[in-house]
C-alpha cells in the first residue's frame, strides 16, 4: 500500500466471499474500499452485508469511502474518444474520485470531430492532470497533449475490430505520440490511468515535498 | 498501363542503363516519363542524355512531361505531419503533378499542434481530394477526415523509433481511423498516395462517366 | 457529418433504444438513416416503430431512404472473391446504395478461378469505381487493379483459418499490391469500402469542383 | 544425401577454401557439384582450380555436371512475378536443371498484368510441375494454381517494402491460397522450390514406383 | 476443377441444404463427392437422402466414390506426431484416398520418441510421397525429410498451448526445415496435405507426361 | 510549446545549419535551448558559434540555459538498470535538469542485484518523481513502483539481444507491471521520461493550481 | 519414458475412459500414475475405480504413488508472484512431489512487494533448485536468480490482460533476464517447471554420476 | 556473484580499457576471469598485459583460470545442429569449461541427418547434463530430450533466413517441445546454456545439499 493511499482490490478472478473478507478488513480499519473489475452479482452479495457500498455498473467497480469536502477549482479531467470507451473512462474517473480527486468527465470527444473537442478547450486546459481514454486509432492524447501544459496519462482501449488487434493499434499510437508530456498505461487499464492521475493530483495538492 | 495515364518506372534496383532505355522508349513516343526511387547518381546519368529531365532530390524522382496549362481553382492537397515526412509527401505531390493535377502542399501540420492545421482549414476543405502523410502515431488523417467531405488517402511513413516498428504504428492508426472517407496505402508509398489522388482528381475533371 | 452525406450509425454495442432514438432524430428531419452492424432482433424493434425501414440480414444493416430516380449507365462495382465474403461485400454494396450510388454486384470471382472473373471484364471496366472484397490470400484487388483504370478500394476480410490470422494475410496482400490505383480499408470494413466508393462516385457525378 | 540426388552445398558462411575442398571430394567421385549462395569472388577462386565449373551470377550459384541428353517434351516451369524476383527464380531454375530437369523460364508475369500471364497459358499448362516465385503481395501461385492440374511450388521472396515485412506478406498469401495443389517453401528459398520440383519431376519420369 | 480430379466442397459455413444440393449435382453426374469440415448433424441430413455416403467423424468429412481396385504396392504415407493431430491427419488421409490413392497411416510417431518413428522406417521409405502432420514444435517433417527421397508435404497443426500461438510455432519450424524436399501448407490444412500428395501420386502413376 | 517550458529540438535528421538557426532564434529571445539526438560533429559546429553551449556526449544532447539557484531538498530521481542503459538515462536526467529540476542519478541498480537497489532506498523514496530506465527484461520499474509512493515514469531501452526484440520485451514488461503508479513512454525515449518527470516536478513546486 | 521416472499422462483432449485405461496399465505394474490437465469430472470417474487416487483441483492433476519416506533438509522451492498464478504453481509443485521431491511452496511473493519476497530469503536460498511462476510482467525469476546460486526454472503464465498478450510479456521478460542461471519453459507449463526441477533434484540426490 | 562461481564480464559495448580494469581486479584476487562477446582486437589489448589469457576466436571469449585436475568420467555434453551454430555452441562449451566442467563437443548432428546423431547416442546418454544448440527449425532438443534422462538446456540460434525471423522460429520450437526435461534460454545465449549446465553439473558433483 502506498502512503496515504488505500489498498485497491483487483476483483477479477476473486470470489464474492474473498472480496467480502478483504473489504471487511479494510472497512473495519475505517479505510476506503475500492474493488475493480467486479461483476454486479458479486457486488450485490457484498452490498447485502454493507448496504452503503456503491456499485458502478459501467465501470464494474464497488467502493466505499468517507464523504470529504472537495475543492472544485482544481480537478482531474477524464476524456474519452467514443461512447464505447466509457467503461474504461469510468474506471479511471471513479478510481481518481475514490482516491480523493475532483473529476470532470469530458466524453465522446474523438479527434475525428475535432471541433467538439475544441469546444471543451478551456475546461481541459484548467485541469491539473488529464486522463485520455481512446480505442481504435487512439489519437486523442496526441491532440490533447499539444493543447495542455500538464501531464497527460494515455489509456488505450481494446475497442475496435480487425487491424485494431485488441488495442494494439491504440497502444502503439499513444507510445509514438509526437506531443510531449504523455505517458501510457496498459490496454483497458482505466484503473492505472486514474491512479496515476490521482498520484500526481495529490502531490500537487500537498505542494513542495 | 492505365488508360490515359503514363507508365511509371519503379527505379529501385534498376541500373541507370536500364532506366535510360525504358525512358528512351517512352520519350520517343512523346509520353510522360516518371521514375520513382532513383538516386541522384543514376538520375544525372539519364540527364546527361536528356538534359530537360527534371530530378527532384527530396522525392528521389526523375521525370519529363509536356508543359500543360493548368486550371488552379481545383487541386489535390498534400499534407504532411512533420518535416521528416517530406520525402514521402514530395513523392506523392510530384506523382500527382506529373499525372496532370495542380497540387497544394500543406506541410508540417501534425496533430500535436492542431491550431497550425486548423489555420489551413479553408485551403484543405476546397481540395478535390486530400493526401495525408504521417509517421510516428499517424493521427493526421483521422483529424483531416473529420474536416473534409472528399476522399482522404492516408500514407503512413516509417519515420519514428522504438514502438513505431518502422511504420507499423502509423499504418495501424490509419487503418483504424474513426473518420470515414479514409483509405490507406503501404508504408512510405508516397507514389501510391499521389497516384490514387490523381486517379480520383482526373475522374472528377472528366465528370460523369 | 460530411456535406450532403447522411450520418451513419455504428450499431455495434448500442442498445435498440439508443438506435431507435438516433434514428428518430434523423427521420424527423427527413434524412436518410443507415445503421450498420445491427442484429436482427434490434432491427425488428426499430421496425416495429418504423415499418418502412429495411433490414438486410446478410449485411446486418438497417436503413431508410427516400426513393430516388437513378441513372443506370454509371455505377459502383462491388466484387467479392468467395461466398463467405458476402456479408462484408453486402455491407459495402448497401452502404453505397444508401449513399445514392447505383451498384453492380459481381460475386464469387476469386482469382483461383480467373476465367470467371474475366467473364465479367466489360462490366467491371465500365464502373466508375470498384470495391473488391476478399479474405484468405486477398489477391483479388491486385488482378482487378491491373484491369481497370479507376480507383479500386480493397476490403480485406477475416475469412480464412490458420495463417490467415483473422484477416492479417489479406490485409498485407492488399497493402503490398503491385497494381497501382489501390487503397485499403480495415479488415471486414465493408462500410468503409462502400463509403469511399460513394464519395468518389458522387464527386464524379458533380463533376469539376 | 537423397538417393540418386547430388549433395548440395549451402555456400553462405563457408570460406572459398571450404567450398573448394567439398567440391573436390564430389568431383573426384564424378558427382554433380552444386553450391548455392556463393559470391562471385569465392566462385572465381574455385573456378581457378576447376575452369569447367559454371558460375551463374544472378542466382549466385556455382556448379558442374556431366552433360546429359534431355527430353524436351516434359519440363519444369519456373514463373516469377517481377524482375526483382529474378535471383530467387534463377536459384530455383538452375537447381532443377542441375538436378536433371529441363526447365522453361516464364518471367515477369505478375498478376497485376494478368494478360501477360495468360499469354503463356499453354506452356504453363503443359509443365509437369510449376514453381512460382513472387514477392510483395505474392498472388501469383493463387492464379496459377487455378489454371494447372499439376503441383505448384510457391516461393515467396523478400522483395517489397513497408508492410511486406521482408517477405512475410507474400508468405502468408501463399499459405492462404484458395487454389488447391499449392505448397510453400521458406522466403527466398529458390533452392527449395527447385529441389521440390525436381523431386516430383524425377519421380514422374521414373513412373510407378 | 482440376483435370481428372473431383470438385471438393469446403463445408465450413455452408448449410446442410447447400451441401446437399451441390452433392446432388455431382452425384447425378456420377462424380466423386467430397465435403470437408462438415459437422455430424449436417452430414446426417445429407445421408438421410444418400445413405451410401460415408461420414468420417474424426476428420469431419463426408464422401461418396465409386469402388476402385487399388494396387497396394505403391502408396501415400500419412504420418502424425501425436494423437491430438489425428483429425488433421485423417483429413489428409481420407482426401488422398477419395482422390484414388492407397494410404498407409503411421500415427503417433513424434520425434521425442525417435525409436518409434524409426521402427516404421521401411514402410515410410517405400512410400511414393509422404504427408507429415504435427503441432507444437512441428519437428516431424525435418526428421522424415532426412530419411526419405520423395517429396514430403508438411502440415502444421494448431495443437499446443502458450508459445505455440495456435500453430505458428509448428508452421515456422516446417518452413525453416534443414532437410530438403519439404513443402508446407496452411495450419490445420489436412485437406491441402492430402490433395498435394494425391496430385503427386497420380502424376507418378501416369508416368512421363 | 508548453507554457513556461522551452521548445525542444529533435536533432535527428536535421542538419547542423538547421539546428543552428533554430538555436539562434531561441537564444536571441533569451530562452533555454535543448537539442536532443545530436551528433558530436553537429554539436561542435553549433558550439563554434555559441561556445557557451554544453554538449553531453553520452546523452547526445546540446543545450544552453541560464544558471538558476536550485533547492536541493526536493528532486527527480533517475534510475537505470545497467551501464548500457546510460545514454537513455542521461537523456532523461539532462532533460529534467534543463527543464529546471534538481536530479539525482542512481545507476546500475538492476533487479538481478536487488541489494544494490535497496541500498539506495532512502534516496529513492525521498524523490518527488522517479524515472526508471531499463532494457532486457525491464523489471526495474515494477520493483521501484512497489517501494515509492510517487509517480514512476518507466523508460524501456532497446538494450538486449535475441528475444528482447529491440526493446519490445522491456516495453511489455513495463506496461504489464503489477505495481501501480507506473506509466510508460516509447522505447529509448529518455527525453520523454525526463520531460514527464519535469512536468510533474514543476507542477508540485507550484503547488495548488 | 525417462529412466527411473514415471510416464506422465497429458489429460487434455483425452476421454475419461482413455485416461482410465492408461492408468490401469501403469498401476498394475506398480508404477506411479500422474495425469495433468484433467477435469474434476474425468478424475472422479477414474477415482470411482481407484479410490486411492488423489485429485488436486487447483492444479487439475490426478495421481497415485507409493508412500515414500522423504528427507526434509533438501527440497525444491516453488515460488509464485500472485494468487492468480496458483494453478500453474501447484501444477509445478505436485509434479515435483509425485516425482519424489520434497517441495516448499512460497506463494504471492511478486516483485512489486519486494519485502514479502525478501522475508523468505533464507528458505529460498537453501533450496536445491527453484521454480518461479509469474504472469503479467514476469519479473520474479530475475530477482530470485540474483539471490540464489542454484538453477532457477522460470514458468511464465498467461495471467494478465491487454499487452500481456496471453503470457507473451512474461515469457519475453524471463528469456531476457539479466540474472544468470535461469532457464525458461512454455507459458503455463507448470508441469515442465516441476519436471525440470525434479530432474535436477534427483540428479543431485544421486550425486556424482 | 554466485557462491563459488566467478563473476563473468559481458564484453559487448565495453571498451578494452574497461575490460582490462575489471579483469585486473579479478586476477589480482586470484579469481577466474571470463569475458564474453569480446572482439579479437580488444582481447589482444588485454593479452598484451596478461599474456597468459586465452582468446577463443570462434566463441569470441577471453579467459584465464587456474589449471585444475579434471575427472573425465562425468561431463557436460554440448551438441549443435549445424556448422553455423558453432560460435554459440563454443560459447556454451567454453563457459562450462571455465566454470570447471569437463565438456564433450558433439557437433553437426542436426535432426535432418538423424543417423549421425544416433551414432553418438552412448556418449550423449552418459552426460550429466546436455546443452543443445540449434538454429533454423531448432528441432534438436526435442529429439535429444527423448533420448536422455538428464536435463537438456536448449539454446536457439539466429542462424537461418526468411521465416526464421532471426531465431524466433528455433525459440518457439524449443519452448513447445513435446519432450520433457527441456528448458530454454535466449536466442544466441550460448553463455546462458553453458552457465545453466555448469550450475547443474557442479550441484551434482557436490551431491546432496
Ligand atoms: N483494474 C486493475 N488493473 C490493474 N491493476 C489493478 C486493478 N485493480 C487493482 N489493481 C492493483 O492490483 C493490486 C491488488 O491486486 P490483488 O492483490 O490481486 O487484489 C493493487 O496493487 C492494485 O493497485
Ligand atoms: N515508388 C513506387 N512504389 C510503389 N509502386 C511503384 C513505385 N514506382 C512505380 N511503381 C509501380 O511499379 C510499376 C512499375 O514497376 P517496374 O516494371 O518494376 O518498373 C508501375 O506499375 C508503377 O505503378
Ligand atoms: N540456398 C539454400 N537454401 C536452403 N537450403 C540449402 C541451400 N543450399 C543448400 N541447401 C541445403 O543445405 C544442405 C547442406 O548444408 P551444408 O552442410 O551446410 O552445406 C543440403 O542438405 C542442401 O539440401
Ligand atoms: N554473453 C552473455 N549473455 C548473457 N549474459 C551474459 C553474457 N556474458 C556475461 N553475462 C552476464 O552479464 C553479467 C555481467 O554484466 P556486466 O556487468 O555488464 O559485465 C553477469 O551476471 C553475467 O552473468
Ligand atoms: Mg502537452
Ligand atoms: Mg471526412
Ligand atoms: Mg488499375
Ligand atoms: Mg491447381
Ligand atoms: Mg528428404
Ligand atoms: Mg508505487
Ligand atoms: Mg542466480
Ligand atoms: Mg528427456
């Protein structure tokens, strides 16, 4: 566990019972609980014990955290290219939120409709850190990286068909971006995108180390 | 040979003598001569016999064609992302020109600096057909495809390093483009980009078939 | 949306309700509606509201458009190599038709039976633009490209097994074609093939820009 | 060593001295000598000792064999798609010749110019076995396989650029051929193509085993 | 259709009705019928109309052919490495049989137990042509190729896991074989293996062309 | 150009004259100059005009910047696994320094000698952001990511042979890291590693945005 | 069958009856029986005949062996990185046990939590041979290889998603390890890991050959 | 450094001076010195200072070790398939020798000539551990693994062309071997093969741990 950051449970391949027991341990210590890649069925089983746990179906995430007052003038921006990228984008957004960051969602702003993206320019440029989620050609971070002066975390998704090769195309695009200030996480790793953004956001909040 | 189109000589791997002899045959029939991928040395040897042949060093092309009056209100637009893509872009542009098309070059308009691209929007949108040349992440055609309503020929280049895998990254990006109206040719195939553009341009000039 | 071209709905991953609501919006404006990659079940749900929508099962497309008088002396030719390529070929053909182009289907003309292909030579050579659809070795566009003097859009399909690697073999074949005048779209992207063909066909109809 | 077939020396990586000593051993036994992938320099060194050895520069092969009366009504046909494929085609042709087969060379008959190929149809169809050599899209064996009723050995070459990936494209094409009766050897393995053809040709000559 | 060879129906993706109607046409002309990759269910439907059709479950093949007297002193040998390769080996064997060749099956002779293979040496060496079927490391043709002096058709299978990459490992092994006289067909293409073997066998039977 | 950050010149493929003229423009405005991937020869030509430019041979970088007082209690840590990774690590380190960050270099701390790495634990854990550079198996960021609670930028290098496939192995390792808080840049992109680190470092210095 | 080692049955693709009959043959000779990759259902069928056969569900293995007195001061250590790697690790551990080796399991010691691994250092360093099982980035053997002076068998698993490409990432990592004394088996080949370890362990027990 | 094993210097990319200084340090402590991948030029420079250092040109290795009495009844066997694999085989053999193992070299025993391999059977079967080195199809370890009951270390080499993809073919073959008791090291990693063999050999010499 990182300092000050909750432990996050990778739900895939774990039984509901297993998830419940880890959740219990964390909850009893008053810590934030965040489970990723968990099915609705398993989540409901946990919720039957802890009804105040929230389940986000699109992102397939289950969590509980104490309510915190949030300043809203600084935030993490989460962008995604198409509606099919939503589950990954939501995984990123909720991860960042559960880790204590205000999040602005700017969705469906793929580069094939550049004016839609540009219409959100001000909000994007005011973010402390930007997460860009995109499948298929994965070109969103390249354009965004050229528009902002903060770090951009690029999350390729497996959305696409044929020569997208399950996200390989988007991954390569992002790794080869001409824009500077971009770094990349694994295909469909929305969690990683949100986590890296939250790490940076929290560092900035704390100021000089 | 296509109807009305000159035969084009692929210079790679041919000796200067071989190129000269094919050129002679074409020139004697009064036909346009176009040699691609030809080194300066070989070109000069041909030029010593035919001093009116033009050699374009960046594009590594050698050609001769009769002067033709060109209408300038309709044209092929050739765009490229970075200065390193110039040789491929020039191969496309000169191919289209030798095949009888007016060409507008709009270079160094990569998507990481989107405003530079947008500053040429009107000129791009007035083209009859657009050729977009890009290496590394190869995102240019995706943005351009969303801005124009004519066919976009996408030419990936081998410019880049590491995970660009000699143009594979740009190629996959272009094949997976979310924008419609885009079709793709081989990596570094500037000739193919220019040829396809010229085919379309000439069809349009001739009007209803 | 491109000028003069209807907006097309990518049906994959969208609910019937979502498709219906987008369709409604377009229909109310009197615009053409075209939904690709939509299942029979979802299509029927939309048809229960709009009985004049047409569903093409092989191509998995749903559409509605105003009847238009069509000139039949110029057309888009859609060729495919084998009967297994039919769904992709139909996606291309119907896309072109819905976008206002007369279409001639010339199917099952794979190069392993070259005389069948050649028996259609005249019809192929009279087309304004040709779409060639092929899986496995994907050699059809190479032969066709050498026979016609108009643009050829090549659509690789995922038909095949073993070393076809889900369409990769056909895709590479088409990108490396020795014939000039060929450009390529993504594996199984029949829509892209038809769209590019329609773009070119319509440009030609309108004549000098 | 196969029964009745000479031992063949793979010249790559062997010194001239090494090649000379193996050649001597074979020659002294009165056996055919065939060295593949040997440079002109090394060949000349061997020829300075054995002036009756023949060196074929295009194929990079060195050989000596006893003159044999050949029947010319049955033969191996070696086809290649482009002039750049010549070295590999010659490696196949000479291998077959040295192994005792009459060979007909039918070169530069790529499928992008199908009528050139078809103009040789009769000669191709009369062959006992056909070797087809092609790079880039490698479509030649598919067309030929559909035209003949004898085995077709397909030899992909590394000729091409970009997405040809050093012969991978042609290799995959050939493995996925829709035509039956085709089998494939390694990229640039002209020797293998000629050897397999000769094996079949000789079996047929000998008749029922 | 090749001269003297029946037309073969690729069953995959065809309906039972479709298969039945093609079968009818062939049967009525008294021709051999061979359907590959056909499920038991579809086969039974055809058999309910033609009870004398034979269905081979392991190979998933359905066929009918006139009884022919066969000489048994010359034959095609079909070898496979492991029991999991049996369906592909049987596809090869039955194809060759239906095309009129006597076949000897020598199964489960993988190179990791070389003595088992060598115990069949005489039978293997007397074959007119050998088909070798193997998955995983696919080394069988390399050993066999060194033991016989007739053509060896190598059929890689998709048997294996992990780094076998669905037959890629076996395919590459076979293409890179050090033994000469080997040619390769597509992964799991038992039909291709049997067809090529039969072509050669029949040529040899007919003797000098 | 990012706000507050100098424009950086990618030296590869640019002539010394070209580099000099861009450098001049920046220097005349009093701005920091940073040229990456520049050879010693080209650098010396620029230095003959601007003798106060510094050239770092290992990193192949040329720069000039105004001396700034630096606080030394907060810093960017740059780690590398082996001595062969030094050029990439230095590219990262110097990039960060030129962009105004204090840098601590901790080199030759590959995971195959874990105790060497652990002997630097305190210094690593006090960094504001960590850049980890590694080739071959590229495991360094995974171990470091588990030890620190700040962002880790992972830079794969092309160091290795055989199955390292020019950095692919290290790249995949880093993308698949089990540790959270890691993001990845292109193979050999030391510049990208240093730039991302500097972006984060400067954000943190400025505190709440 | 190796000398002194039981024959092991690969259960995948074999029927329960087939497995039973091979088991019978071995059991009747009093030999150890080990079946890998066998489902619970098939195992139970065998157990209904031989109730003293043991089935290990996680490892999907069925076996029977005579009880042997084991020395416990020397042993094979089996390590795995994450809980998802357990089935493969158990396959390795049980294989080694059935082949007569004492085994120590040290699980969930991935390198992203290096202190957990180091807390087992003494036990790991006392092993005669170490098997390391890991998916995702597969970095465990690199760290372990640097800590021990005995052979390390590395088993990559297919655990992971996205750019893990079904175990390719872990496989490449292990092949490129900087630590010496590491050798690698196929992805998910727990059996191979255990078998190699047992071979070495038994050789060592027997002492000088 | 492993217990009891000398430190080995990876010569690639190190200057002669660097190699000399590390060598000095080791030699002064009376330790064995082994430098891999070192050119003749660099080696000679070191030898001018230490004339008793031995340089093996084929293996590109430089070493010095104290003379030790060796028992010759137990040994490491190093096998290679073709003469082109010699440099890698020698790297393995010399590594094992310098690490104190008697070594028997059995070269040029590729599986395409199985009888040559079998003629060495007794010597191979008496080895304590076997290293098998092979390029192209890399089938040697599969056959050897089935013949011996000791561990087999498989070393793929990059020898081959075309679809050998620089050793990938041999690597995959070895990873997928049907024989048990085989483990694999990186392409061309003769050092790794010899090191692993020596580790096992020495363990066995020492007997029960
Ligand atoms: N969706 C996710 N993708 C990648 N890593 C995750 C994900 N969810 C949790 N993790 C990480 O997985 C680790 C927990 O794994 P586990 O012990 O299997 O629950 C934590 O370090 C998390 O940071
Ligand atoms: N740079 C190029 N890239 C791809 N194809 C080309 C190029 N230049 C010429 N060609 C084509 O190559 C053919 C001529 O090849 P060749 O007969 O070898 O000169 C013509 O059909 C051209 O269309
Ligand atoms: N160009 C070639 N490509 C592939 N194999 C070859 C070639 N030339 C000769 N060979 C084979 O290589 C073997 C001889 O190799 P070597 O002992 O190294 O001379 C013979 O079995 C030949 O059949
Ligand atoms: N040829 C080689 N291939 C792979 N690893 C080697 C080789 N030679 C030496 N090594 C390893 O490289 C390490 C030394 O690397 P270095 O510190 O760069 O000299 C030692 O751990 C050796 O075990
Ligand atoms: Mg930016
Ligand atoms: Mg558009
Ligand atoms: Mg054409
Ligand atoms: Mg045929
Ligand atoms: Mg043979
Ligand atoms: Mg961390
Ligand atoms: Mg070690
Ligand atoms: Mg063995």
